[in-house]
C-alpha cells in the first residue's frame, strides 16, 4: 500500500509522522512511502534522507492525498481543528487515516471524517496493554514533554537545581513538586533528580508510589478507596469534590515550600482538573515556577494561560501546549516508530486487516463506511 505523509499544518507543529529510520520496516512489508516535500525539514530530516531510505517525494499535498491508500499524520482533524479542516476535501472514501484525532475532545470532527467515509484510526486510543506498548504514542510523547518541562523550569527559575558546596558558601538544592506520576511525571522526576533537585511527587494512584520511590523522589499520599483512582485503561478517573478539596488542602503546604511545581494531571475527554488555585500560587516563594503540562486542556493551575507564559504573585506560570514539538527530531523518531509499528499491525497483505474485532484495531478505529464505530466517541457526541 502507499502510505502518504503530508506536512503538518497545525501552527508551530514541527514533527513528522514517519522518520526516515522506520521506512525500512515498511518497505520490507511491501509498502511504499510518499512524502509531501519538506514534511520532515523542521525535525531535521531533509527530503534527501527520506529518498535515500526508499521514499518518494511529492511536490504538493494534493498529490499525496490523491495517491495514498493510507494517510499518516501527527495531528489529524480533531487535534488540528482549524487548519486540518482543509484536508477534508482531499480525503476519499475508504482511505485510511491514522493520526492523533482527539476523538473524545472533538467528537464533531470525527463525525466530519465519517461523512467522508474514510476509515479513521485515532492513536490516542491505543489500549494500554503489553502488545500495544510499541504503538503507544501518548506515552512516547509524554516522556518527551516530562523531560522538557524540567528543562524549561530550570531555565526560568532564578536558582540552580543541585546543592553546591563552594568557597562562597553552600547553595541549597531546589525543591520540585510533580503532580501526576504517569509517563510525563515519571520522566520529569527522573530529569529533576538528574539535575540534583529534591523531588516530591503525588498521584491519585497508590500503585505509582513504587515507581516514584525508585527514581529517588518522595511520594505524597492521600488515602482513597481501592479502585477509585484509575479506570480499566490505566487512566486517572475524575474524582469527587470532597476528595479534590482534601487534595488541595494537602497540596497547599507542599506547593508553598516548592521552587518548581510541574503538573501533568489529565482525564481523557474532560477538562483538566484544577489542582493549583490562585491562593496556592500566591503562597509560593517569589521567583518560583509552575509548568502546567495540562494547559492544552485548560490547565491544572487556575491561573494558567494556555500557550502563554505569565507572572502572577511573583510566580512564573508556563502553559505549553505542544512540548514534544519543541524537540521535533527525537519526538518524530519516537512517534514514527509508534506509527510504523501500528501500521504494520493493521495492514496485512496489502489491505486493512479483516479482523476488526482484534483488540488494538477495535479500540483505535473511530470511523468506517460512513459510521462512527467507537462507542465512547458516540457518547461524547451526545453528551
């Protein structure tokens, strides 16, 4: 099959859906890659490198869509709501689309894809099972975001992270508090520890305690009933107002003693829970930094401005919405490996696998033959 890779059109997006190093596996399986010229340039992958690995380069976006059996993107319609709409007219019936589609946050865009009768797979919905780990784009990109969040904080903080004993005196280590200990949070913990910070972390899932401790950080606990922390997919559940109140009370003292707070708490298809209030920010030391990795969903901090850097009560609040794109070379390498593995899984003998009830296909397929096939997306449309 011909796999088309159009250039990303979301403002500021610098990643590419397939990096050159994964082309060999696709070629071995009999697939051909057709790349829109310049698609990998901002990630450090010139057209020449793709051609050397066996890809063809098309001079226009329209040519890629017209020739491809499969469209592979980082941000498809849904996660690219405005600019992505221009691609709708280029899609044709039964064409396969694999991309981040934000199906639970933008279900109306999934409906638009269904109306074009394309077969669309949303990579956000890759199940968190062992067989699918190598296809899990959310985890790979979250790892990059967690790393970069600490680097941003270290750049802005008017202190250094490690303790230093010098002839000019002893400098105390920075105190970092990380909220959410999934992939992004764990990478943030590891990075902050490498830089020498004293790190505390919190997660509603008690199971995260061991992972946090293994990285040298202190785990902050609030007891809660077993089974209430996460759903069957391994994602955090929305919590009750009473629990959130107790959570904020506990966090207030920790936040007030922190130089850096990094928040990563997200619930699929829901606005980000507000965990850091304006009063909590007010209680932080002047010069402190908050990096809100949930900014794209509104933010875990009440004062976060998505996509902006603001200063409130002497505290710098960063609301990045696309951190993986700020490290496009390695983000694209990781995303491309996830994408290639996913495509090799869903494509067999030059066609889409016939067994659509297979778990990975069933969980990621959102549209086929003009219908929205995913129950959670249908529910999101009627909510």
